[in-house]
């Protein structure tokens, strides 16, 4: 079930915090975001563990990419717009856009 706005805000808050504290061109892993969630936040997200939110974290990373806030990478290469959360396979990394 997709997150509502309040649930998105919880995850995006962690994602943005991790990205703000990582110097460019360093990246974060979606699992870092999921693992940063407290037990209370996981309950709010209707999840039992951080693994339960991984697909949603990845999807939100691609939403931020669409908004121009981040880049999504795979094997060190920035993914182009044809690659989406629905058709990407394998591990991804997230990087704040260089300002």
C-alpha cells in the first residue's frame, strides 16, 4: 500500500537528513534510510521491520529524482530518466544533486 503524505514525510525526513550530512559526491543506500526509522515510525508506516519499507524508500528516491532533488545511481553511474522504480533491478544509491 502506498504511503500517505504523513508517512512520506517521515521517510523523506530521514532521507534528506542523511543526504544533507553526506558531502557530495558521496551517496546513501536506501537501506540506510529504512534502518534509520524508529520502532514508533515503523508502526506509523504500518511496517514490522525496516525491510518492509524498502520498496517504498526506493520509490520515494525516484520521486525526489523527478523533482530534481537527487540523482539515483547504479554501479556508480547516474541512471537516466528511462529507468524507474518499477523497472530498476539490483542495488541503487542516492546522491543529492550538486549545487
